[in-house]
């Protein structure tokens, strides 16, 4: 039968109690440091509120920060047109048509950007201008299901070589939208050879906006998100914070890399507009 001793446990092992005491001491010091750090943060936040009028609502969840700052948020999505067979394929797809997968992609996009979808519902849709003698295009086939669901017209007034004018128009819509106190989302279907230049013309300086798209990639989108807080208007100027991310439409990604053949000597290629 084991018997306890006055100096320890049944085996007289006092070291276990010593280690336990040291561990408890370290946790107590850590707990106290956290309390001190939290108190210091609250003090600085109150000082910032007194000096600048910054809302104490910053303590809210990060995803609510834009609401706390009464921010205007504008999203511009840049997507590639519907799927096609490349020009060097045995049966290349004409400009005014899509493959079966491309037609299904348009239906999927209508779900993804429609009410209750994964992405914000757009209020404006854009596609490349049709050349004379054409009455449809891969851009329009991609956007038509969504346009019908949202009862929107597709703006097809900008030709591919009018990309700088399109970018300027998008930024003007962004500014006007926020001046009216509204938020907005715009969806643009364009030539993948030109999308990097368009993204840069819209203010994106990240490497992702300077990267060439693979000819076989129809699933990738760029989301440019502009945030302007009411606090930035105190000096009378419009100050925007722009962020960008690459997102997937979620329909069917590229099965393999094809390369960048389509954009070589293509007038729509970004370098022809002075962008990397």
C-alpha cells in the first residue's frame, strides 16, 4: 500500500509540485501582460477618438469596418469571355460563338452573380463593341443569362482598342456612385490579352495585374475593390484604397497550361497600350 509523505506525493516526489508552481506563475504573468496591453489599446483608442473623431465602432468585427467608417465600396470584376477553341485548333470557334462549355459558363455566371450568389450583384455590365456585320460575341454570350436575370442592358459601346476610354468611364462611374452615397458592382467581359492593361489603367499596381493569362484559362477573374471612407473627404479630395484579388468563377478551371500564343502580335495585347 502506498502512503503519502508530508514532503510530497506517495513517492515523496516534491519536484512535480515545484514545476506546477512555476507553470502557474508563467501563466499568471502572461495573463497580466494581456490585461495591460488591452488597457493600453483602449486608452489609445479613446485618445484617437478625442483627437480625430474616429468612431469607437472600430471595436466591431473587421468585416463591418466599412460600415463603421461610412465607407463607399465599389467592385469591378474583370472576366474573360466564354470558352472557345483556340485559333490553331482543328475546329477553331468563331468570334460570335462559344463552345458548349462556354454557354454553360454563362448560365453559371448568372447564378454566381445573381441574387443570393457568391459575388455581389452587379448594377452595370460591359462587353466589347461588335464589329460591323456581327450581331453576337463571346462576351455577350457570357453576360446574356445574367443580363436577363437582372434585367440589365449590356454596355457594348467600347471597342477593344478603346480600353483607356473604358477604364476612364468605369472610374467616373465609381466616383459618381459614391458621390450619390451608393455602392456599386460592375462586371466587365473582355479580351484576356488586354485585361492586365485594363486592370492597371484602373489603378492596380500589384504583380497579379501585370501577369499574362494562359490562353486556356477562362475561369479566373480579377476583383478590384475600391473603398472610400467619409473621413477621406475632409480635405475636399477623393481618396481611394484599392485592393485586388484573383478569384475563380467556380465553373471549370483550365485542365492544363496552354501558353500565351494568342496574344503574340495581338493588337489587344497590354504592351500596345503602354502597360507591362
